[in-house]
C-alpha cells in the first residue's frame, strides 16, 4: 500500500537547489519512490521522477543508495538504489576519492552476493554498476578484475556479510548465476559506454586478456552434468557477450563446439543458436582457418535435424539452424572456398543453404527461413568471381549447376498461393511477400552475371513449352514466375542483344491474362522490355494492344499505366500510328497517382507527333479537364472543390513535365535536353494552352488565394512548364511575372518564390525579359521584407524560399542588386535572422545566400558596403551558431560561410574574429582564450581547402559544446 505523501513539500524541494539535499530525511526518498512507482497520477509521477533524478546527481547519492538497498525495502526501492549506484559510477566517477574505491568495490561484491537469489532486476543493476566501476579502473587500478570476481564468488568461501550486516546465504547455484550475470554485463557495459577511441582500444585489449580466465570456467559449466539448464543458458549468454569483444576464435573454438550440444536441448536451443551465430560471425574469425574447418562438420551435422524440422513444420528450429549455416557460409565464404582439401564439405554447406532457400511453405505465412539465405548467394558469387581466371573457371564448373538449381528454387519460392488462399492473407503478410519477391528479383538479376545468356535461354525454353505444348498443364503461377524471372533480369541488365527476346515478345500475346496477378506481371515484363521495343518498333503492334487492354481494367491500373509510360518514353518516335488508340483508351478514370503517370506518358507521346498535330490532340486531351476546372472555378470554395481543382492542376503539371517538342530522341524525362530552334512563326503548344487558360487560372486564384495548397498547385503548373520548355516559355514571362507579383503581394506564399527562382535561373540573362524579372524581384523582395519586419518566425518556409531566391539572383544576375529599389542592408539582416531559425532547411538556405553574397562583394559596390559595415555581425552570428546555437549537423554549412569570408575579405575577418572572440564566455563558456586563439589562427590559414576548414570548425564546435573526446564527437 502506498504511503500518504506530503507532495506540497516534495514539489517545493524540487525547486530548491540540490545542494540543500543534506537536510532531506530518508523517508522523503521513500515517499518519492512510492509516488513514482504507484501513484496513477502522471503529473505527480513526473514531479517525483524529476526530483529523484536531481537527487541522483548530488554528492550524498553515494551514501543514500546503500540505505535504499536494505533487505527490508521493496524491490522497486532497491532497484532505484542500484540504479543510483550505476549512475554515480558511470557519470560522476571523478567525484569519488581514490581512497574510497576499494571500499566501494567490496560493498558492491557483498551486495551482489546478497542479491544473488534475487530480485533479478536489482542483481542485474548491481552487476552493471560493478562492471562500470571495473571499466573506470582497468587496467591501472584493477589489473585482473575477472579473476578477482571469480574468486569472490567461489562457492566454498565462508558466508560473507553484506553492507547492512546481514549474512549472505550460501547458495552455490545462485552464486554461480550471479557471477555469470556479472561476467555477461561486463562486455555489454563496455560496448554501450561512450568512450574516447584511445580509451576504448585500451579497455578492449585489457578485457580480451581476461578471456583466458573466463573461457575454461564456461567450458566446465557447460560440460558439467550437474549444471542446470538455467546455468547453461547463462553460460551461452555470457559467451555471446564476450565474442562481441572479438575474442580470438582460436582460443574459444572448443567452447563454441560445446555449444552445438545444447542445440539438442529445446530449452537451450534459441540461446545456443544466438551464441553460435555471434561467435562465428566475427570477421576476425577468418584468421583461424583450422578452427573454422573443425566447426564445419558440426554445422553439417545439423542437416538431418533441419530436414526433420522442415517436414514437421517446426519453423523455429529450421530458422535457427539456417541462421547457423548462413553465418558460417556467408561470413567465411572466401576462406572456406580456398580450403581445397575441404571443398566437398563446403559444397555440402552450400547445398544445405540451398535447401534452406527452398524450404517448403509460402513466405511469410508458413515459413520465414528462406529470406535469410539470399545475401549468402550474393557473397558466394562475388567471392567466386573475384578469383583469378584459372581458379575462377574451376569454381564456376562446380558452382554454376548450383546456381541454376538456385534459379529454379527462387522461381518456385516466388509463386503466389492460390487466389483463395492469397485473399485470406493479412495486408501485412501480403506486403512482406511483396518485399520478399523484390529481394528474389534482385537476386535473380545478380545471378545473371554468373549464368549469362544461358539463363535467359533456359527461362525462354520453359515458358515456350508451357504456352505452346498442349500436353503441358501448367498453372498460372508457373507462367507468372517465369515472366517474373525475365522481368527481374530485364529491369537492370541490357538484354537488347539477347536472341530470346523476339521469341518472348511473340509468346506474351498468347498468355491469358484473366488472372490479375499474372496480368500485372505481364504488364511489368512488357515495361521492362520498352528499350528493346524502341530498337524493334515493328514488334509494337503485337504487344501494345495488351497494354491498352490492361488500361481499361481498374485492377491493372498501376501496372498498365506504368508500362504505358515507359513505352511512350522509349518508343515515342514510333507511336504515331497508335496515338489515337492510346489517347482514346486514356480517357478511362484512374486513381490520382496513376492519372499523373498517365499524363506524363501522354506528354511523351504528344512530343513526338508532327508539330501540326500536337496542338489539336492536346486540346482534345485536356479540354474536358479544362471545362471541369472552369465549372469548379465558378463555384464557391469548399473542400471537395479544392481537391478536384488540385487534382486537375496536378494532371496538367504532369503533362507539361514531359510534353517537350524540342526533346532530343535520347533525352531523359525531366532532363534539360539540348534545344532545337523551332521556326519563329510557331509557338510552343504548351505556351498556347497556358495563354488560353491563363484567365481561368486567375479566376481560381482570386477565390483560393489564401489556400496555400491551391496556390502551390497553380505554381506547379508553371514551374513544370518552365523547367521543361526552358527558353520556349519566354512568351509567358511578362504576364506570369505580373501575376506572381500580384498574388504574392496579396498573400505571400513560398511556392511563388520558388517559381520566381526558376524564372530567374532561366530568363535573368535575357535582355528582353530582364525588366519583367527585375520588377517581379522588387515586388517579392519588398513584400518579404515587410514580413521580416513584422516577425518572420511563423514563416520558415517563406524565409527559406526567399534565401534560395536571392542566392539564385546573386549567382545568375547580381546586376539586379544595382537597383535602388533593393535594400541590400535589409536583405543582409534577413539573412542574419534566417541563420538563427531552428529549422534546418532555412539555415542551409541562409548559409547558401551568404556564400553567394560574399563572392559578389567585389563586383557590386552596394554589397561590399554592407559587408564592411555589418560583416562583424555576420561573423558573430555564425560563431554563435557554431558554438551551440544551432544543431551540429549544420556546422558544415557554417564552415562554408567562414571559408567564403576568409577567401574574400581575410583582413576584415581577422579583425572581426579578434573582436568577437575576446568577449568572455562567447561563443561558449566551455572554450578557453587559448583555444579561441588557436581556432582563429587555424581558420585564417585556410583560404582554399574546404575539407580542412570543415574539420577546424567541427573541432571548435565540439569544444564549445564540451563534447571533444567524449565519444559523442563521432556522431
């Protein structure tokens, strides 16, 4: 029963300095702990936790923790006492005088003996505390910690007293388990501790030296008939913990061999698997070839147990044995391959892993083992192909047949279950199976490197027999799996020169695609062959109707639209005869994402049509959507209308992303291809359409100006068009610049700034557009400066886009800063404010702005004047950010600003550094005057070496944050 607690008193003490702790009575701790563990009120629990956490940091914590460990306390209180000990030892070790170390060690050992019978949570915390203490004392003050611990736990020693005067009961089993717990947490505490690299190396070496004491004891306990399963499990766990220290397999392989005997014990099986896998997965094991060779027969000896488990549907056992086989085969494949005297044993291991790959059942419903093996096949293949040619030929002769078997196994494992069974699977199982097939696909693609064209011929022959031989009664899964294999390889391998592809293209129309999963794979297979079809356009007539047939089926929407997009991108120059059919079928409604893909496909298609046809077909394609948009524009805004408007604008954006009449035949989607100069009398059809719908877009904006999603969708239409058309977009610059200025002045939004940045990038260098661009920039800048004057904190997206815009102006057209309408000093201060934002993208953009600003100071007098006057403020702001004002991840960007300052105004930077860093406690109280001086000298020496400046600034930032050499410096 929790005691009644005076929480008014405890809440008050939380606010007091912990130095007043000396006046606290022990009962207060008990009250706080009862409140923490038993009070249902979360607010009270939080107050208690805060108070107790403060108490743990006080000097008195070294004393009060022992009172909390008294036998008359409940386990939760004892646990807090043990945790406090660990906290003090691990974080405040330097507070304890050296002459108290021995006393603390003896008290800890005594209490561990006392709690050896439990409670387990208290025992473990005490063991972790002693382990942490050992790490602080090894090797100078405690040279043989393990040997001392073992002696302290000898069962024949007299009963010892704990710190409270109570006798610790003599219980050899409990003492043994407590010792094993202590030995287990010692390496774990080392692994989890944040240590400087040099100290970590020193401790690792010292602990590895203690293995000579640990190993014989573990062997003895594991072999002993008197050891209980509980003891043996702790032995296995202890070994697993120590192998993480890279203890030599040559010194522990006999103990690892002993672990195999535990695999026959169901209670020890899981822990034995974990231990063996950990032991043989250490890369350092490869130095001990004889030990590995001796372990190989033990692994092979598990094959019968594996087969029995697979037959009985024992997933846990088959999974565990597979883990051992894969760990041996994958980690040490090259070493074992090179043991020519043992090649048959390694071949047997490979066949054992092949059995695991093909283990009966459907992943992940009735088996979860096969996926463990896939990485092994990559590793083995890489190792075989890395040998010199004569050795490689020998290995290929042995292992190529295995890899052909592997292909058969993988295709079988990729089979879908029956439609009925598949529909009964959970969505999570279906997703796991999809990912599993992706992994199989990647493996097949990789295996092609070893088997080459023979693999494709093999797949083609089997598919041909299934589709052409009336005697074959193949189920749809067999056909789907073979197509899946083709698709896996064709996705990433150049199959253009394969002699089986024409036959495959001829076979595909023979496939009955009434089954949706088979039809999906057919579609994706066709898509994977799009490049081949581009080189063999005569084959399009036989294959395209299947794709168009798929487009009208909602359940094939994803695969058919994706395939059509690939065909339109690769084969667009040859699709003229099929254009009308494609456009007609494309009127079928699809989901939002498929609509976007479909519009991209049609953009590719229209791009390749004769110029005189494009505008007419474009009008017929988009007119229904424009009419719907017009209807929506006349209606009052509501959520349903909003989504429809955004959807239509998104489709137009997708269409204009790929509709590029000047695209080179080998151009890639979204790439800025070399331009062909169109006849002066013709206007780009996209520009014609945009001019025709411009008034409609203005109408939409007039009603939705305050909705950032709609404005972003509108800007997206023009942004995609500008990126695709580049200079062909010129006729739209004037009216778009005027509209952008108007909408931004009325309701500033980041998307308008981003679109303006794109226009600056393309048109700022063209004389007949510069006046429009200048006017737009002046309006955008004036409006944004007002936002900064009012307080930009609520608009980090606008600040980010504004910084990016002006960085682009400085890069492309710094002459715009000659205008009297641009307040350069105000822009500079906007940059200073943006650097101080907590949002990372905004800070990055501001850093980029200043880097460009500094590089142009000599060319634009107004920039130089502002730098002379306010450069010290910039330097101070950057140093403050480096010193802890911003996340460490941004240090790289700040270093670029400092490098740019040093490169373009070194004398001024030297003066500013001196003036700012002489302020006491700036940028951090953690750095001394000498360290500031060293930083200044190092920084000023580097005007070109970007990498070195990053290192200097990073090191100074760590010093400022008190993290140098802490272990955190690596993160």
